[in-house]
């Protein structure tokens, strides 16, 4: 059963997180890393030449050397061209490396969530899950970019410090005495940013979830006059997000002024010391140029820690998803589902949701091959939960579900799910063409087979559309009516040609005429395969070979439609209640 897992990365050290990112993702691109190092060293080396050339130029001016007319411009142009070329390749290669790494992270996380249990995916709002791929990926990308660039900044600083030592080692000691002091605020502010960044990303995910929910419920909002309520809810959410982002801004903004003050103090000390000592103008101008040029990469190195801490907070959230153990996975000795007619047996099956809600209690029934079994009962009786256990969308907490005598926990998920077709209460479609949505039932099917499945599902409306099977259905199939979406979903199930057919209120959105056509098609489809139907409208299960009446997660009655009516029990009461409500 899916549980809230421990998150070992939540308090992981910076070293552990960076080591894992390198080991599992970045190290796969060693060739690109080597090219980045070459470009970075070239950029740092050419930058370090500028102060030396300034010193050289001032010395020529002092001695009125005519070579300044051609040598210095040519050298300056060559160095600038070299630095510009190195900067271009370093920037492009860095972004390429970062984006490839982010893509690997996103693919790994999506693959994990796609194969996770339904309970795990339903634990968070879709928009909050999406934020892991967008918001978290963005901060990780920015942090990685800054981290790679910091190597160039560090190399540039080393080169400039070397130039300063070459020009005047005494001035260098005076200038550099203050910079170690910057490590203290950098480290403290970095820790605070990492803590605050996790909260910021959570808030952004919550805001995205609220917006997604509100827009998805636009019809209800307007029908019930809830515009004011939604505006108030949005204002509260945006207010919380504003406070979180402002807090982050205040923490971030403390660092640059501190570093600026230190850089200014270093320049002031150099000027004061030089005024007291006095050396040649060329040396002094070259040294000051090197010191001022070093201020930018030094400041970037100081602020890099802040960006890195935000990225580390994003990595914690991403790795926490990846590290969750799969609640439903193939057993080590899992085998393909053996061939068979499709007999389904529930033996003392129990299920409890992760939040503790009971779903099923000792449920027992047998769905015979080639027959139709109906699960009926009031809302919350456990009908849809029982249906979800067959393709192992959930895992039972007790008991056994068997198909043709084999416990489904002992077979591979791929073979199990390939033998089942499922049509749920909400026939949500992918934002693609009608034909593409039908072909998802069996991707290798021919166009003729797809058309036959559509015909069997009473999808005649497709031919009335200007683009026919190439008509795009929109997000969640919103360009089609509810009945049309259901018929496309049923056509997808028919095309799958499954051993077992699961229908969860599959005809609930159809009008009377379409429902009759679909029921006739399903009657033909049921031949030779097991069909399990969940239905609230009891009139749709008159022809069921066996009806299982459920209440509080257990079977309270079983029999045919006529037998259950004659027994005058729970089923008969449901039929009478529906007749009165009609």
C-alpha cells in the first residue's frame, strides 16, 4: 500500500546533494565538461591580460614610445576577439550541459510518477506535481548555470590575482586582506535562503494548484455565483505568495551590498596605501584595473552560494519524489500472465486508503469467463475501488485477486494491464485527434481496425465532423460532448480486444439512443471475455449474468436481476429508490 515515505534527502548536506547530482546525471556528459573547462580557461586567461596591457600602455605613454600607435591596439583587439569567442562557447556549452541535466532529472521524475501507484499520484494536486517539473527545474537550472559560471569566475579571479601579484605584490596583500571576511555573511545568508526557498517553491505549487482548480471549475463558479469567493481565495493565495517572495528578496538583497562595501573598502585601502607609498602611474593603473575587474567575479562568487542554496532546495524536492519506493511494482519473480479465458476471483479482498479510510472489507466474488458481472450499490460502497484493484491501480491490503487462477501480484504489470481494457466514469481524452485517442487502445492497430472499433462504439458522429478522425479533441476532450467522449473511450477499449473489460459507469453520459447502440456493441464485445460493470443506473444491468450488491466495502447480496428482485433485499430497495427518484 502506498504510504507517505520518509524523505532522506530532506536534510541532506550540500556535499551529498551535489555529489549525487554529479554521479547520477552530470557525469554522463564528460566530453561537454572538458570543452567547458577549455573555454573557461581561455576566457579567464584573456581577461587577466587586460591589466597587464593597461600597465604596458601607460608605460609607453610615459616614455612617449611610438609603438603604442599600432602594437597596443592590435594586442587589445586580439585579446578582445579571443575573449569574446571563449565567452560565446562557454555560455552555449554551459547551457547545453545544464539543460541536458535538467532533462534527465525531469525524465527520471516523470517516469517514476508514471509508474507510481494511483494513490501516490492523487496525493498531490496535478499543478503541484507539475511545479516539480517547472518551478523546481528552473531554480535547479539557474543554480547549475551559476555554479558552472563560478568556475570561470574563480579562474578569472585567480588570473587577475596573479596579474596583481606580478604588478605589485605589496598592493595585492593590502587589497586581498578584506575579502576573506565576505565568507561569513555569504555562508549565513546561504543557509537562510535554502530554508526559505523550499517554502517559496511550495507556495508557487499551491498557487498553481488553486488556479488550475478554479479554471477547471469555471462553469460551477459562474452557475453558483462564486466569482467573489474565488477572487477572495485567489487574493489570499497571491498574498501568501507575495509575502514568501518578498522574504526571499530581502534575504537575497543583503548579500550584494555587503560585497559592494567590501570591494569599495579594498579599493580605498589600495588608493590610500599607494598615495602614502607612491609608485609609477602605469603600475598603479594596471593594478587598479585588475582590482576593479576582479570585483565582479568575486561578487558573483559570493552571490553564487545564494543561488546554489535555492537550487539545492529544488533538488531536495525532486529527489524526494525519485526516492519514493514504488508501492506497486513487479515482484522479483513475476511472470507474464498465463493465457486463459479471463476468470476473475476476489478472495477475502480488503483495501484501506493511505489516509486510513476503509475501501473494501473481505470482498468475495467470481466473475466467470464470457459473462457479465455487475457491481452495484450506493455511492461509497467500494465499487470503483474494487474495479481499480484488477489492473493494480491500487494494491489490496489483504486477500487475493486472481485471474485464471494466478494471483495478479505474481504477474508482470505489463502483461496484466495488456489483458484489460478500462473505461471510467470520466472519459478524459488526450489533446490529440480522435483517431489518435482511439489508437491508444492498441498502438499497432491498423486504420481499418480503428474504424471498426469506432463503428462498434456508435461513434457515427465522427463522420459528421469536417476533419473526421483527424479532428482534435482539445484538452481533456473538451471540444466533444460528454457522450461523444464516452463513445471514443469505449472505442479505445474495443480496439484493445481485451481478455477482461472493466466499465465504471461507462454509459452514464450517453443519451438513450446512443446508450442503446453502445449496449448492443458491448453485448457483442462481451462474447468470449469477462466484463465487469459498475453501474448506478440499475436498468443498465438487467442482462448481467451476476449482480454483486455492495455496501460498506463488502458484498451483501449476489444473484441475477430477477433473483435479487424476488429476494426483496438490498437490491430491491435500490431499484425502488431509483424508481421513486425517476
